[in-house]
C-alpha cells in the first residue's frame, strides 16, 4: 500500500507517527541533557499518548 501524501488523514499514517515520535524523543533528550524544551517535551509526549490511545 502506498502513502497518500496529500491525504488530510495523517494521524494514523505510520510515517507521520514515526516522525512525531522522533521529534518527541529529541525534545526529551534536550530536556534531559540541556534542561531545555522540557515543557514542550512533556506536552508533546502527552499528545502522542493521547493520539495513540
């Protein structure tokens, strides 16, 4: 099955989900290592968990 790059329904697209998880992990790493972007990391993780439920 190919991806429909122009589909408005991206929340379940495995590529999009994978990219979002990578962004969340980068924010969390920044929070741990540099003490930066911690609030953004928490909010992003919460959003990822809400969407995956």
